[in-house]
C-alpha cells in the first residue's frame, strides 16, 4: 500500500518488509507497543515516529553491520494502517480500515452512511429509492467480486484457505455474504484438487515412460549379450565348415539368426528413442501446464480487480448522493435530506486537535470522526 512520503509510522501500523537478497525473509510485521517490529536475523527494529526511508536505512544498516547481507536491498511499505474510528450519527459506528486518500465522504460510506433511523419522516423521491436499490446491487456484486479475488489469490499461492479480510460487506446481509464466500471456498478446493490431479496424471506418465526406458535398456543389454554369443557361434561354425566338419546350410542358418538379433537390437534402440521423446514431451507438458494455469488465474484476477474498481467508483458516487440526501446505506428505510456535520479528532504530538471537516476532507490513520446531522429541507 503506497504511503505518503512524510508519513511517520506509529504503534499499531503493519509494515511489509522485503529483502531482495533473501526472498524468504519478506513478511508483514506489526508495530508493537514499544514501537518496534520483529524481523528474522536482526530481531527488534525501532520504527515508531520514523518515515519509511529512515526505517529502510535502519534495516539495511542492521543487516550489513551484523554481516548478514553485505549490501542489502530493502523495501518497506505500509501494509495496513491504524484504523479510523467513526462515531455518532452513522449506521455502523466503530473502526474502519484506512487507505491513502480516504475522505470523510468515503468514511461515512464505509460506516453505513448517516443514520436517521429514528426520524419518522420519509422521503418520497423515486430517484433516491432507485439509487439505493442500485447501491445494494453493487454491494452484492462487490461481495461476489471480492470473493473471486480472494479465491484467485489463494489459488495462485496454492493455499487451501482464502483470506476474506478484504471482502466488502457493507450493504449485504451477513448470511448472504457467507453463502457467496462458501461457494468460492468450495470452488477453490475443487480447482486445487483438479490441478493436483492433472499434475499427478502427468507425473505418472513420466514415471511410466521412465519404466519403459529402463525395461528397454535391460532388454538391450540382453540382446547385446545374445548378439555377442551368436557372433561367437557363427565364427566357430565358419571354422568348422572350412575344415569340412560342418555343412554350409548350418552356417547360413546361424548367420540368419545373427542378422535377426541385430535387427531386434536396432528396433529396441528405435523404441528407446521414441520413449525418450515421449518423456521429454510429458515433462514439457508438466511444466507448461503449471505456467498456463498461473497465467489463466492472473488474467482472471486482473479482470476481477478492474471490475472491482469500477464497482467501487460507481458505488461511491451513489453513496455520496444518498449520504447527502440523508438516506441510510443499510436497512430498507429512507429519510429526509440532512447535512452531516463532522468533527475530526486527531492526535498531534500527544495533543487532541479538532478539525471541522467537510465531505472532501482527507483523513489520517487513527483519526476519530464525530458525526452529527442537521435536518435540511424536505427531499422532494
């Protein structure tokens, strides 16, 4: 997740650290209460209050100073920021995940919108009802797309368990979300099982060809021994014939047997060559099947991510209109037009700073939003 250049890491953030020279060392690490992250080989690294470049230099220095990696190349990114807290007149008060560029409008959407469920007045505009219906449809599609993304990512890492933490759940009943994700989970298991069966089949083909090649090699050894024995018999028979002790037809018969043995050996060599060719083809199929499978998954994942971006953009526009009109983004009720009033509480160097925010005000990690509403004119 891309962070602002001046962002200072704090306790509760989760960093992703990767080391080019040691791929296995790449991991996510949460900043603990002491302001440190724990990394293999070097242990605790102080990060709280530092920007990402400083942390990167600190890790590189530790690796080189301890003679672990002479010239390490380290990349540090913020994987998960501290959450934002939204309270007051919203449908679902509590913590929401932070992303760079998050605005008050988007935070209200993630918190379910302005909550006017206690107001007996109801809007009558058909447009708002249509917008809400579209918002719910998009919410269901987002769950479906997020489930597909989680399944495809799990399949690419060959993990039998999907990570559904990032699935958008706003506007969809929990049981409906669970049903969709359960289907994706079943599909993931079937895909992995099918891939494993295909790979096993190709590996069995390679094993069978190896057995065939080994059998042909043993057969060739026997044929070569028989050929040498037959050659010796032909030479002995020829000498006996020259002395008049063996008739010519017998010598000719032995020579014909020698020729047959030579043909059998050549035929064995031909079968061996074809078997080796079949083995090479099967090994290529085994390697290329894995590559083709991954390319297919990556193409599907790319399409799902693009679809998700479109759905989110459309939902944010719809949600902005609904929030501005005082329509809750959860439940089936609709309400009079309201103007949300938002005060941001932000901790700055240990002091609480209050900010009168509008819908486009950007939020920072760990901000606390206090939302209230003032009823405007009736939505007509």
